[in-house]
C-alpha cells in the first residue's frame, strides 16, 4: 500500500485486504434501524469492509432475515437518495473505510446505470455488488461502474465451475465474493472442507482477494474460514440483531462485530 | 418505434436471449450455470424428432389437442360487426392452455435427469397443470402460491393437493404471483442439483421466454391451419389476454410474419389505469425483475409495485420480454380492459354462447366486444379462449353480489 492509494476507491478496497490479516466484511441493510450509528458500530467493532444493502421489493436471493430487513426499510420510506446520503455521510466520517453497495439490478439501473455509477462515486462508494447481473449481462452496469472508478464485485458460487470462473473474474475487481452455499442468504453454512477446497481452486485463477460468505454467523464459524480465505462476510447475523434491537441496535452490533473481528483478524498472519 | 423493422418477427431471441433490448439472463450466479445447461439441453431437444414425437403424442392423447376452432354465431350477431371465432384452449385437459407448456418442460426436466419439480402459480391454472404432469410422470412437485391467491382460488388449491402436489402459501409482499415467483427462485437456488423449475409464463431468464413460447405456439400453429382449412384465409385480427403473456404469444407467434393479420394483446386495467391495475405495457417502463428485462410496474426508485386485477392470473407487475419487444416495434397493438369490463365480457360469453370463460380470457372477450362492431361483417376476429371459468365462479359471484 502506498500513501497515495488510500483515500481513493480502488485504494481503500485493496488496502483493506492488505492489513496483514484476513478482512472482516460486514453487511447491513440501509434504512433498517439507525443506519449511521450501525455503520459506525461496524467500524468501531473492527469491520474492514462495509457492505451497505440497498433494499428492494423483491430480494430473490435473500433468506427471511434480509427479506424482512428490506421490507422494514422500504416500509420506513427509504429512498435511493437516502442511501446515497448515508454513504456520503459515512465517507465524511470514515475517509479510509471501504464502502460497498450491495443490491439488485432494478434500483441501480432505473435512472440509467451511468447516473447510478456517477452518484455512487460522488458518495464515496468503492464497490458495487449486484446480485442479479451475471457476467453475461455485464453491459447493463459494469462499464459505467468501471468508468466511474467503482469496483464491480462479482459473486462466485459452488455451481461456478472452472470453465466459468475466468468469465466471472473478467472485469471484476476489489474482491471476489465466494458464496459458500448454493442457496439464499442466512441459511445453512457450508462444510469447512468444501470451502477450503473451493477457495484453493478459485485462488489458482483469481488475482484479487477472495472473501467467503453466506451462512457465517458466529466467531466460531468465521475464524476457521479466515484461515483459508482472504476475508469473511457476515450479514444475516447482524441484520437479525438490528431486527431484535431496532433503534438500540448499535451496541449489540458492535459487540458481535468485535468478537467476529477478533476471530477473523487472529486466524492467521498474511503477507501484506 | 425507432427500431428498424426486421425482415422477420419470428427470429428472436438472439444468442444471448435478448428480444431487442429486452429479455436476457438477469439471475444470481448460482443459477447461471443451470440456465446455460437448460439452454443447451433445449437446443438439443428442439431438433430431436423423438422429443417432438413424445410432445405431440402427449398433446394429442393426454391433453386432447388439437383444440377446436369455433365460430361464435350469437356473439357475432350481438356485436354486429366482424365474425368472432375462438380457439378453444379452455377444452384442454386441466381447463387451460397452461398444460401445453408443462408437458414440454417436464419432458425437458426428465431429459436433464432432474427428479423434483417446482413451480409458481397465480390463478392456480399453471399450478394445476404442473401438478398434473408431475402426477403423470411420477415426480414430486412443490407449488409456490401467494397466500392471497390461495384464499381466492381454493378449488385449484384442492385440485393441486389431490394431484399430489405440496402447495406452499407465500406470505411475503402482497402474497400474490410475484411473491410466489420470488419464493420459487429461492427454492431453486437452494436445490439446483436435482430441481427443475417449470415457469408458467413466457417470462423469466433466457431460455424460458423462448421455450414457453415454442411450447405454447401449438395454439397458433393449429389455429392458423384450422382457419385456412375452414374459411380458406387467415383472420384479420387476433385477440388474447396478457398477464405474463404465454397464451397470447402462443397464438400470435406463428402469425407474426403474416402482414395481413393484426394482433391485439389485452392487459388487465384493474380498477383503471389511473388506479390499481396490472397493465405493465400501458403503465410501466423497462426494468429488470425475475431474470429478464421488460416493462414493469415500478416507482421512480425502481421498486416494484403490486399489480391488481380481478383475475389472479393477470395481476403480475411485469410481462414477457417478447411482448415488450413487439410493442416497441409496433407489430402487436396492446390495449387494456378494466375488472368491470372483464366481468361484462365474462357474462356476455356465458349468455350468448353457453361457454363460461375464465376471467383471463374474459379480458380478451371484453376487447372483442369493443373492436368487433368497428369492423366489417366479412372480417374475422380470432380470440384465444385460454381457460375455462369453473375456478372463477366463486369470485365472480362475490363481485356480482351473489351469495353461493
């Protein structure tokens, strides 16, 4: 990491994976609970990368926890403009913590992908994960993100075979999000051996860090995964705490993230 | 209407599954390899005479095809204009056109070695048709159905259960067709190794819009041949109702390159286009949902709005991508009729022809009622009677204020 690389979109993400330990990536749904306070709690707890979920009426790849979070957020009146404001304010408070928007295609392209990419860049967003734009439809959003200096972060899954992996990696940057189970968010977790095999296989091809998510809820699960991956993603467990504690969620979220960060960061040393 | 007029309207989609700017494969990565497999397998099946022979045999001896082409004399007389003819797909086994597609897809599922079938359903017709073919081929079947629809389509829920299907009520969102489709996609993502998703309409990720259209095109192929045989010429106007658009694309597609044949797709205007409705083409704009790019009812942020129609089979906030394309290039005209007009059309057909239609084709009948009187008496309208109304008598009675 060079001093000039932090503070920029690509610099923040690569720096997060070059701290000398595996990265903890934390997801929370925008507009569900006191989002600014929760985002601060994620940072204070030790999250290295923040994924801010953009709520959608039809979250087809999500399990009940994140579906309900989407509905609570939309029910509270969250608009795209509000989410961009949350990102802008977060960037002002935390100039060095990478922030990734995660969601579904329609809210991202509805005013034009070019508009969205420019607005996200202006808000200090480092990367975008769009669940329902596979490499085959990259033209819908990818080129606009890349022009705006935002990393298109793609998902790889247990069904992504060796023949397909290069297409998934092509044009993606920041990190690769390995979805460890063929399923929806928050459900069962994969066996550690299968994660280890998959990450090893992906890393033969991938030039970017590999973060593993889906079904990771506890420090006990996260630690062993961090031994084999560059990062661990936790989402539904945090969203469940927001559901349980509502306006008072920041404290419990900070405690969980702190425990997760201890487990992930101490799992192993990596070459910076 | 700026798109160039193609030489043929029957060559879509392109290799990437796009109908112009519409269609495509907007799915989670987990599903992508399976979608590609399905396409490969469908390409092989399409040119395999054995597959086609089995499909044709089941349509003839199990479904009861060809369905009749019927001239409706009293309706024609009452409307006082064009001759009105119906393609009688409501006489199919299970009472609607949905079975045509289910036969095709279950044969594909078996070809691919899948051992479990899932489907979504709105009115229940596609659920019943799927449960039927699963019973016929001995495969376990799970049907996702919005809880609201479970309540208003009780007879079809019971039919599905009799046929051995598990019916899962979906309570998310407005608990209707769109939510059932979300839940089916979630199930599929988690069970891709053994599960085949039989999508009921000509929408969803490529190759579904294409293969559903191809299986449903039996409607238009038969109708075209029957018309030529019976009256020696093609109809002047085709009319069909549109939810996702499978019965209409099935009727329209074989006629798309016949320039003399005009086509009218009828969306559900619900309480009216300025109120709650399900007319995606009239009241929506392009977006991405359920694996394809098409016209969607949505707000300024791209959040999907709930469709409304008296017909549970039409209240979907999207439409098949080929219809979006046919609207933009102007080959097909699209209109809409309200719940009230559909109820009038429903009763009109009962009274004049002794046929109780489903509420979905009642929308087509309502459109015929408007357009037939404006056409000369020697002109021919062919409307698709895509389902029978047995399933709807309870909701119709309720709307007419009749206690059963």
